[in-house]
């Protein structure tokens, strides 16, 4: 699916720390925990809690957030629709990676089992 250059640029320049509280609110309001959210983020990016806190404190953009990440090789197994886009059809790598994270947070909030979220074999 084709995203516009403006859409891709907006995601690239968005500050991760501005979105993170929304992730927390979403999962906690649905009965999940911040620890589970951190586990999902770590699975996708390789960031442990200390690194994640530093990235939030430093107010990094999504562009920097994903540039520094060690994306999980199983991330391509994250499929489906998020924000009106079919993830596997998004051509811009950064936009696709940001949507991977959105999709994982959605799955967590919807009560999906952790082993399914983390694409366990």
C-alpha cells in the first residue's frame, strides 16, 4: 500500500515520547501491564527498559528510534490492518516499522496471548 511522502515524513519526525504515554494508557485501560508493553517493545526493537527510558528522556523521533533498533527478524510476521493500512503492503520501511509497533500494542490491548503477540513458534 502506498503511503504519501507527507505521511511518511510525519511519522519519521514524530517524537516517540509523545506517543509512548498513549501506548501505556491503551494497554493499562484494557487490563494489561506496562511490563507487558515493555516486553513487546523489547521483542520488536531489542531495547531493554533502561535504553527505552533513555530514548524517551532524550525525546528521540521515530526515525532515530528505529534507526538504533535491532529489529526482530520475525517482525515481518506482523500482518494485518492498522490505521487503514495493510502492514505488509507498506513500502516505506520506517512507516512499516512504526505500524508494526502500533499493531503489537493493539494486540496486547485486545488481550491476545503474549506468545502469539511475540510470534512464538
